[in-house]
């Protein structure tokens, strides 16, 4: 709007400036140009005008559209004195928090649609929540501030920046949190060292939001290291990485295993094991590895086998590239294998008090223990082989690169070429047409780059059609409705091979499924351009069998949560004498109930307190392995067509799932489309529901993952995201008193909102609920 006082002020300033410029020009002319000839005067005046034109050009270049701007509008926009004034109340503390609040107070009633605020964090536009007071004079802005960094705030009114805009604020990390702090730059939790050598471990401190914290001397003072007195160590800041460095030094006479624990303020950060050997012993280990064969072994004494105490006896441990086998000899001639383990990161060898403990899946009840002079050599040899197998590091990203490199080398050695191979697929019969076109393919054909064409469609495959085909075919295979892969129990999201497939599902179909999973890994090894993600949630027990380490009854907690809670957990935690259980399992198939004996003569073997863990192990082994043995073998046969089993054994179940499926993103916008509101969202419920969506929009990926876990019982959504979740997420109004925590019913995917005094209180209780798990609220 045109203002008369601004016009007169501008006019007066212009007249004064013209008068001043004229006097300066006259003074300059009399002092420097009056005594020169007219030609030289003209030259200097020309130079002046050329410089003026250049200045105007640069002014136009730096301010595009300047020639079209109204003078008064331009001055109102460019000069700070003419911008709208606003009072700002900043947060007192700029450490990272879930959200922060800023108050913008205008000097009078302000139309909301005229005010635009944008908040950026390191060039990323953040979601904000704006709440106005009743007089439309104060705007409360809430934005997420979990990530440390530089935040910029742009506030405009009527498309013009307000006075002082933009503003910059730096969010810093909070205090270190032992739960997110970690050991870094470790190739393995167990390291083999030479006597007289040194070893450095680095601790990266992070806050509760996973922000890196630069090391200070005061943080080093509260780090506690527990290790044997023969190991000397010093703690100090690392200048390069800005982490805490713990440096260990051993004398040339030191030999042995040194367990190390590192704590921050009495909270565990990480555990290490340092195996120190003299140079001669390290040479013998390298010689052992170079000549590994049937006559390469370590002689030790067995005291515990797979959780059962044993009378001490001499056994022989054979190590190969793939496995560790413990044998005994009858009459010193006849070999008998007692147990074997894969050379895998999940199999850990720890030495404490001159006893070597072999543990798999972190199972404390199924450990094997060995004694003797050779246990240090045995453990050092095992970890030397393991580290070579995983490419010198056990971190995920380095293992992934090693895995991809080795997989490509495997196919290069077989002379396979990644060249195009046209494939024609029927979109409306995706599975059968895929099987028919590939049923005669050789291994080399599976290693080629498939160029997908859909029947009746015009399209050139530059990667998009291939990804679409893979999405469709794997979605069909792992959809429980098609009965190839099904959940272990009704309602579970993860799937495994169907133990009782219909007659039209053959072993060839499981073999094809394995080949497609192998195809995804192989194409991903070719680079991000070719990457294929598996749109499925595979059961943890199947992932374990893929890696070759076998299953454990604790996997039932993830694959069959209802059976775990209602039966297995109850048996483990309570007296079972009165249940009259035997070592059998009833199976319902085609309307007929059959009784399966879990062990020999299981129908006549009662379950007692003494053998209940054996019963649980036998039951889980039957449900997870025995009844799907042929299907899993066919699946693995197909998978090994493209990926050898020794490479798959590099991973644990979680890492393999991440490698196959990638990181899942949770879309709040999609959830708004696919959810059910239980009740009428008016009145108080409507207000709380609106705050609920604002809280979700401010959550980071980790908190959203926890929210999904809190509501559904799993941090992974089914293929298809929120739209495929069954039943849909239900949001209801519990009407609980203000300040109470929200509750959930995972059986029904239901989230129950409590009452809250304001937005900040609802945010606080929701974050407590999703971060603290099942403590303090109902989760059924």
C-alpha cells in the first residue's frame, strides 16, 4: 500500500543527495580538471560515465528485474528500515532436542496467509508446525531439532522479508549417550597382536539423537577401561577423528588373551578381545592356514559340549576356510564328529580364565568349552581365517563391498558376461511366465543383464521395466495368498516356505524363488544402477539357514510371536509338570490332525522341568527346519546358482535382510491416506488427533521405526507399505487423563491416544512410549 510519508521522505533524501553530489562534483572539477585542456577533461568525464555504466550493469546483474521494479516498492524491499518489524523469542538452549519452539510477535493483528516461514537445516527444508494466538499477533513455530547443524530461518510478510530475516542458529549435540556411542575403526571385536606391539581403539561419542560429539579432555576423564594388568593403556583425544583414543601397549614377553571392556560413566560402550602371541606362534598360524587339510588340527580338552557338561576328554579341532569341526577318536583310530560350526561372525570364541568358550547366536545355554595349551593358537587361527574371509573387516559397509567384489570375481572366473538378454513376460501371469522363460536357462544366462519386455506393451527397458518386473514377481512369490511362502502363524508379517504347499506348487517354484533372490544380490553387486531390492519380509529363521548357521528357539519370538508368548515363553518361565506335555506336535493339514514325534519315542517322553529346554529346542527345530527341509533345500539350491554359500556365511540375519531389502522409509503422508480413525474426530479428539499428526511429521527415521514397532510389533512394514498393512493402522481415543502414556494393541495394529494439555505434552508422552518399548504402557 502506498504511504504518503514515505514518498516525502524519499523525495527529500533524493534532493539532499543530488545537492551533495553536485557540490562534490564541482569541487572535484575545480581541483583536478580546471587546469587541463578540454580534450583531457572530456576523456576523464568519459571514463567516469563508463565506470557509472559498469556499476549500473553489475547492479542489474546482481538484482535481476530491477528495471521493472517500482522505486518505492524496491526501497521497501531492500532497505531494512522499511521492512515489517517482528519481536522474536528464541529458545534459551540450542542443544539438540526432539523439537524447539520459537515465538514471533507482530505489533498488530496480522493475516495468517500473509506470513510465510521456512526453516532450513544445511539446505534441507524442514517441516514446521505453526500455531497462532486468538488475536493473530503471536505465531508459535515448532520444528524438529534432533540433528546438530546450522539452521536458517526465513520469515516474510506480504512476499517481503521481515526486518532482520534471515536468521542463523547453530544446534549443538547434547550430552554423550552410552546407548548410541560406539567403538569405531575396528576390523573385528577380536584382534590378533604380536608381543611387543600396540593397538588403538577409538570411541566415538554420540548423543541420544546420534549426533557426533567432538572429543574434549573432560570426556576422556570419565572413560573407564577394564583389562589385565599386563596390558598398559592410555586414554586421550584423537586430533584427526575428534574421537577418544585408547592405546594399548604390550611388552615383548607378554602372551595371552586379554578381554577388554570400555565404559563411559559406568555404562558399557564396547568389549574387545586382544590375543597376544609371540612372532614364532604367529608364523605357525600362517603355516597352518597355508596347509589346511585333513591332518591339520589342534589338540585340546573338551569340558562342555553344546550346553551339556562333559567328563574332560581329548578332542581334535579341525579348521578350514568354511567350518570348525570338533572330533574325537575311538580307539585312537575311528573319527567321530561331535559338533561343527561355520566360520562366521556369529560364531564367537572367547578366552577367559584359560577356558575357551565357543558361542553361536549369543546363546549362553548352548556353549562349548575347551581347555589346554593350544586354545590361544586355536582362537587366533580362527579369527585370522575369519578376518580374511570377510575382507579384513566386520563392519557392514566394508563387508558389503568385499562381498560384491568377491561375487563379481566368482562370476568372472566362470567367464560369465553381464550382457543384455531380452526377456518377454506376461504382466498378468507374472510368475508362470517368468518360470517358463527361465526354466531352461544356464547359470551363465542368469548372470546376464535381463532386458524386460511386457507382452502387448511398448517400452524400452533402461532399468525401470526390470525393476518393475522384479517388484511384481517377488511380490507374487512372497505373498501368503499365493501359498508359496507363508507366515509361521496367522498374523505374522514375516514369511518362510510353505510346509504344506498346494499340489500346483512344486519344488521348482522354490528353486526359482532362490534364483531370484540370488539375482537381486548379483545385480546389486554390479552397482547402484542395477540394484534390485527384495520387497518382502523374510523370516529370521530362513535368513539364518541362508547364512548357514542354523536356527535357535529364540527366533520364534520374531517369527511366531503369539506362539512364543502363549506357549514357549510360558514353558521356559513356569513349572510344566502339570501341563502333561510330551515331545509331540499336532499338525492340521487338509482338515486332518496328525501327531508328529519331535524325538524318537517322543509320544512316550513327558516334558519335565529337567528337559523342557530340550523340548522347546526340538519343537522350534521341527517348526523352523524339519518340516520345510525339502523346500529350503530347493530354495538354497536356486540361490547358490548365483551366490556361493561361503559368501553368504559372511552375514548375520539382520545384515542379510538389510542387504536384500535396503532401508525402509516410513511415509507419514502415505499413513494419512491409509489408516482408520476409531470414533468421531471432533471436539477434544479432533484437536489431539491434529497434534498427533504434527508429532509424527517431526519424528526422525529412528523414532518412526520405533513407532511402527510400537503399533504393529515389527519395525518393518509389509511389502506395499502402509497400504498393505492388515488390518490398517487404527487410531483411537482412549480419553485417559492428561500426561498418561499412549497405549497400543499390536494384534489389531491400534494406537490409543491419551488426552494432553498441549502439543508439547503429547509429543513428550509419545516419544517416551515409542522409545522405552513396553515399559509403563500396554502392549498386547
